[in-house]
C-alpha cells in the first residue's frame, strides 16, 4: 500500500479533482480484476482493504504474474502474452529486451503508447514509442536488470510492429459467440451478487478475456453455418417499395461506413428438448465487424401473425377447445376489442363459421381476435407468453398486440415459445453454454 498516495486520492475525490493514480501494482490488480474505474473514496478504501488481503494470501511474484496477465496494453489487448503475439508475432520467451521494454512502457498510458498506432497512424508519431521505450531501458539498466552492453544494443535495435492486428480479425460465428459471452457475463454477475451495470459488465468481460477461461457453448457449427448461408444467399426477399431505402448507410465513429442491405433478417434454432441454442444468426449479411446489431436478440419487432399460435390458439386448446371447434369468423364487433369498428380489418374476415384448424391455417384475424376475447382473455394470453419466457414489458395486452402481433418480441423469444410447443408444452429456458472453466 502507498498510504500517502491513497490519502491524497481520497482527498482529491472529495474535492472532485481528477488527479488520482499512484496505486501500487497490487492495488491496480484489485481494481482491474475485482473493482471498477469508478472514482470515489469508497472504491479507493475498498481497493486498499482488498490489496492488504491479497498480499496476505499470495506472494509478490504471484501478484505480479496475475497483473501482467490482466493489464490493458493497447487496442483490445489484455495481458503481455496477447500483446506480444499481436504486436510482434512472438511468444513471451522469444522477445528481445527492447520488445519487453515496449510492452512495459505501454502500461502507463495504453492509448498514448500503443505502438501500432504510433507506427502506422498518420496523426501519431513513432518517436512517442521510441522515447518511452528508451526511458524504460534506462530504468532497467539503472536498476541493474540489464548490463551496459545489453542496454546499448537495445537502444539501437529496430523492432518491426505488425501493421494489422490479429486480435481484431473476425472470429467465426460472431452473432452466436457474442451472445454466448454476454450470456456468461450475466450469469457471472448473478453468481457473484454484482449489480448488472455497464461498468460491472465491462469488468467481467475483461476478466473473461484475461483469466484463461474456457466456455463450452451449445452451438452446432454445421447448423449455424447453414442458417447464415441460407439467410445470406436466399433470393426470395421482398423488394423495398422505395429503392432508395434498399441499403442503409451508417457512419461509424472511426470514420468507416457500413452498408446494410434491406430488408433484414434473423434466425434462431433451438433444441426444444434441452433448450440449447444450436444456431443464432443476427443479420441477413455476413458480419464484417465485431459486436454489430444482433437482430435475433436486440430487435423487439412486431411479429405479426406468428404470435397467434402462442398467444391465442395454444391457451385456447388448453382451455378445452379443439382443432374442430367452430369460430364465428364474421366482420362484427367483438366485445373488448376496441377500435373504430370493434374488430380487426383485412384478410378473410367474413367467411362465416370456420374450424379452429381453418382459422390457424388461413391466419384469420377476426377468428384469432374472437378466440382471444371469448375463450382466452388478454390477461391470460399475456401470462401465457410470459410463462414461455417473453418480456412482459414489450407485450401489448390488447386485441392488436395479442391477436395480430403488434407486440415487440425478439426472435429468440419467439423461437423459445414455439420450442415450448414442440416440447409438449414444457418450457426450457434457452441456454447458449453449458460449462465455464477458469485457468484452474
């Protein structure tokens, strides 16, 4: 503990002055792995207490090793092993003294001393990395860790930096992988009784990426890749009425531009007997960037008539109706439906008496609305959907919301609902992973 620095940091926090720093390596490890970057006296006191506890359990060498495996080193590199591979294409045991000094120098300010940016960004200067590295080398020499000969050789060594990051290249099955990681983070927060905040999620994701974790997912690559290829190559998508909207242009903060073809699509495949998600595709086009919008989970779109079997006919069957039950499919007001006419318009709304089977097959709007209000009730229908895992806040408990599908429901929720029917009415919470192991 650096008690003088700690007292200064607490006082500056109370003064609302942003002049912290000065933590020991043990304190920084605690902050990176357990706490957050929140600037408050409470966090500094927690950090101090936990640092003392950590040092009572582990040696300095063990703490340093854990620190080196967790520190941010520019870009999305965490830990010296990842950074060595990304910047130099080498393992740790292959690094030269100067390369080691480059990595050590980054820790003070990972953005300012990012060697890739300083070497290749036209707005940055390679001298920033060279000067910082020379400072580290001098400290190594003065501390007696390298000889005069080693110091002089390291000063003149030319170190090539790999221009394109291998860490930032696209991984396979991004929509599923990113959802599974997000799912694991949610479970880890619950397991550790941590609040589900953006800061805690970021800390937990950093822990996942630096802690040597192994996540065993439920994806079946053959199915995942088949679904993605199908959505990407299918030629039956409807044309946009106004061709000027057939491609959506999005400008990113880094100056790049994304072009997203319209209309879009998403898909989820679930093993209904276990609830395992075996495929998840978040867009019609193959993702070219990480963490793009995953429409399978992040888009609560009105799902239209897809809702009818779940919200209307399944509970009606449970209430005693059968596929042969007669429904009065007349264009007449339905008590409770509301609206100017009191019943849904459009479709085959005046066919007269039809069986439930006919109403399902032809997706009759009046038929669905009549069953909803005369045999199920909107409250019971909403409860039915919630019991199948759907978000109650996005379900409109009225005629259009439940009989016509104006409610916003994600593709994952919709698939889970139909998986419940396929599983004989037994709901299985959808899962994307089975086991998570840490480095031990």
